[in-house]
C-alpha cells in the first residue's frame, strides 16, 4: 500500500470525519451539489482555495484558511449551464434529462480522496468498501483543474473503466493510454506557448528573463520546451526558481524565494503554474514583497485577478497568454441570473453569497441564507472578484459536458444493444462502450468550434496576449494587446500593440529594459564575459576598417574600395585619387617642371646665340647642346608622372626617365673626358691628341644610351609596368598609380644609371684640379656631386613613402637632380655671357690660363 494512502486512512481521515459531527456550517471538502436526472455527470472541481489573512502588523504575519474560490465556481455554472442547455435541446438526447453531481476537490490529495469516497459510497459517513447506492446513474466524471486531482481520481476510476474528462492544462503524463486508458484531456498540448513567450521577449529585446516554475511534471515539461527556444533566440535565464508542490503546513519560512527574485536585476519574470498550486498560495502571501516586475504568465495563473484589490498592485502590467477560444453566447446572461433562490441546494453558491452580499448561512440547513437581498447577482461584482466572461477552464467544462452528451446521443442513434441497455424502463450506458465512442468523438459545439478528444488533432494553439491593468478606485481590466499564432510564417506570428500596454508601477521607460548587458551601439561588438551567459558581454570598439550596425554580434570588414568612418558605423566609398594636375602638390611639381624646362630652353637659346664665343666653344659646344636638350626632356618627363595613369604613361614613365637621364649623365661623362683629353693633348709628344681631334668622347653617349635601352627593352619584354590601385596608403582614398611590374628590372635600370653617375663623378673628381679657363672640370665635379646626393637621398625616402607621395618623391628627385646639373654647369657660363661679356673673350681666356 502506498505510504500516502496509509497516512490518509490512519491519521487524516479520522480528523476530517470528526468535523462532520459539529453543528457549525464550516467549510468542508466533502460538500457537494446534486441534481437528479436520467443520467448524471459527476464533477470533481477545486472549489475551495487557501487564502491568507493578516492578523498582526507586518506582511509576514499571516494565517492560511480555506474559502470558496469565486473564479473556480464559474466551472460549476458552466456545467449547470451546459446541462440545462442540453435538456432544453429537442434534438440532442431527446426524451432524456441530464443531472449533475458536483464535488469539491482539494489542493491536498487526502481532501480529494475524501470527496471521491463520498461520491463512490454515497455516504456522508465514509466507510471504505461499502456503498449505499442502489443504482448508479453517473456516466462520466469531469475532473480538474490540476494534475494532482485528475491523476489521483483517474487511478480509482480506471478500476471501474469509468470515463474521465480532465479540464486542466494538457499533461503529457496523463496522455499515457496504459496508465490512464479512460482519461480524456479537453485541453490541447501547449506546444507553441514557449515559442510565443520567446517571440514576445525578442520583440521587446528582453534577453535577461527569470523563471518561477511550479515543481511538477507540467512545469518541467514547459521548461524543457522553453529553454531551447530561448537559446535559439539568445534569450538567457537570469534565475530559475522551482517552487515545490508541497503541503500547506510546509509553506512557512518560504520568503527566501521572493528575496532571491527581487535581488536579481531581471525585470521580466515568467510564472508557470496553476492558481490552485502551492505557488499560487505563496504568491498571495508575497504580494507585499514582489513589486515592480513584469510578470509573463498564462490564463491558468489567475492570482493577479483573485488577489484582493490594492491601489499599488504587485501584478499591474502583467502580460497573460490566454488560449484563444470560442464564446458561449448566453453564458453571461445566465451568470447574472444565478441566485441562491434559483438553486437553493447549492452550498457553494450559498458560501459565495455569504462572502460578497453579506448574507448569513443558516446553521439548521447549512444551505439556506438569511438577511439576503433578492437583487444581488454575480454580474454586479467587480471583475477582479468575479469575471463573468468564460474562462478557459469553464470552456473546457462546457465542451466536456457536450462531449459526453454527443457520445450518449451517438449510442442511442446507433441502437447499440438496445435490449441490453434497457433496465426497468431506463437506459444504461456501459462504460466500456461509452469509452469506445468517446475517444473518437468529434462535434461542433453551439459556438461553432470543432471539438475533438484526440490530442493529435490539435497540434498548435492561438493565443491572445492580455495586459492586466490595476488603477486606483477599483479600476482593473484585462485588455487584449496582441496575438500569437504559430500558423503564420516566422516573423509574422506575433502581433502586438505597444501603445496599449500599461507597464508595471515603478518602470519609467516607455518600454522596460531587461538585459544582462546593454545592447552594444553602432560601431561596437560583443565580447563575451568569461564564465557568464551569452547575454552578458562587454562592448568593444570595432577594429580599423570594420563596422557594426548596432546588433553588436560582430564587426564586418569593409571592402577594399570602402573605408569605415570614425564611429565605425558605416562603410564609405573611397574616393579615387592620384597625383593630379589639379592637386596642389601636382600643380606645384608641374609648374616647377615647366619653369625649369623653359629655363633650360632659354639657356640653350643663349648658347646657340653665342655659339662662337669662347665660353660656348670651351669643352665642346655640341656636348653642351646635347646636355641641354636631354635636361629639357628630363624636366618634361616629369609630366608623365602627373595626372591619371594609363597603360601608355606607365610604360613611358620609367623607360623615358632611364633613357634621358642616361643621355644626360653620359654627356657629363663625355664632357669630363673631353676636359681630360684637352689637357693631356696639349703637352708635346702626347699620343692622345688624335682621340680629341677624332671626337671619340662623343661615342660615349650612344654606347651608354644603347646599354640602358637594352635594359629597358628586356624590362618591357619580361614584366612591363601597368596601371594598379593602392587602397591602403591613404585613408579613405584609392590611389591609381603605376606598378613597376618587375622590381628587379626597375633596380637594374636605376642601378645602371647610378653606376654611370658614379663613374662620371669619379672622373670629374680626378680632373677637378686641371687648369681650365672657365673651371669646367670643377663645375662638372660639383654637378655630379649634387646629382648623386639627390639620388642617394631618394632611395630611403622613396621606400618609406606610399601612394601618390611616393610618386611625388620620384618627380621631385628628377627635378632636383636635373636642376643640379643645369645650375652647376650652365648657370656660371650664362652669368659670364650675360653679365660679364668682357670675360667672354680669347684674350681674357689666355690671361686666365697664364695666371693659373
């Protein structure tokens, strides 16, 4: 024998039986209401609930007592209403009346057993294994609303193969056909409730949510469905409190639960339980403590509407997921017509009238009322005391009665074993045959909703989202603010009217915030905190050239042709740039190149005009002409580097630069050798005179130029320069520039030019002290020194710069080195020609030579 049954029969049952012999009309869990009929539908409903009363100052000093549950009494009215509606229906069960036998089922298992044994034995004095019933008219039992009540009664009813219809929330454990073969659940499985709640959290960007769950199988199943949905949508569990399903005497010292809830920063808390569970009792005791939270719950949790009215209600702003259901058209009018005078044998109605209409129950009958007004009706009560709208449980009761009626009607139509069913002029409905039809019954209820007791035929449920309002002066409402339907595509399943929602008192924001970490703003990314949930993170600025749009999940790198703004919020298209002529730097370099090329042409014109003067004739005027022309081209080749590069200019840049500078440097070398030969050939007996007379130094220029031309040809053959882009050197810009192609070929050209310059400098340096009328050797030495200094400085500067600055450095080096040659070699001669013409004569030249 199970321990609880032994405990019940040895300890609890005698104490409950003692109460039957007192003369006072106390609240008894064996109270019942009976209405006779040809067939009777029995019901075991939680009509009494535990309430708290404060007897001393302070929220913790409270007593727990039992009293009639106003909202649960609506189950009774729904049952009576359905039976009376069927009895008036000439089509459904004609020539037959239905009755009812309503018993109270307690929140404690032993109380439910007492009520069940009274129904089973038909006695007020309970004697096990003995019954006073002479005939059993009951055809089915309606039980609920908790799993404890239905499963406990189901164990007993299964022994008699008696049909049982549960009106509570769907319980997976009771769906076991082996353990409960004759139990039918009116509620469909709430497979979409978890998805609906998480969709609500995602909509309001709540990712830090607390859970307060009743520690029963239904609560565990709900959490099992909820946690994966939360993880998929990055919603984290701030805390999880499982409230044990315990006896009322064990509810003392339970204030550690609300303290832990209030200490947690989570502003949104899910409550999942039944009103009649121990969690419901605890929340009534904690009403002074649990303030300023946004509670998200279901319509099964009616603590918010059953608590006494407070000006500052703890549950103001609660969001309630209520199953969408049909309406019973005349039910509200029926509720308003219910009075003790209409149902004088209803002890539950009498107790309700005693509480809300100031009536007194007579001790003689414990049913009749004294000092009562005949004008009272339940419709006059505020809805938070008694809501006349059909609740989910009442709707299930209504459908359960009709399910039994339609099953009986189907049996009559099919005339199943009519002769066997007749007994003394009345009809019997064997439980086995009733079960065989009941499990497959389908019908349309009077409201037009299809009803089926097969749990596999209703996989999804639509929900209405209600908002609980509690204002001063008793203004309390449940307002529909949204819907959730799993049949719609993702993203369209939730519909919410934010402007209609009243948030809990103490929440100042228009939409409350419940997050572990504030959402990272644009330009920042999440950095998870070690050892904490995924919703807890730090915000880190995106790296260079990366952006984030405010989701904070990660930073996205901008493409090569884009760059991130300073705030790292948007990628901006990079502007295409190059060393343009319109650019100040490009314009300056171009102006310098133009001016120096004009100056060189001017010098060439002076030399041509004064070609027969000693200064021009000195050191071979033909070489001077070649050098001036090559320097002009050196200046002009700078324009190849300025402006938007293209395939032609990229090829011409380096090749033209290499060739014209080779001509210039080789011309300087030829002039230097000419000076040396001129000096050496003046001495008697010198054999070098024929080299000077034959013009041998002039062949140095084509030979050196030819070698450089070969280098350039090989370069263009192997890997010629091409147009390229540089998106990294200058922030926010894409630089169009010439890629040199073969770097080796480029340095070969540059190296050859450097070697030729070094040879020219060395030869000029060796001839610097040779006597010359116009100091030609010294000028050549100094010009090559400047030339080499420019290009030696060019190399490190060139490699340390990028983009168009690199191009500008190369152009500047071209201009500087060319200017060095022009200035050091020709400016002194122009000075003599233009400013000191008296020095530009043969007599002066001879004097200078003699003086030296």
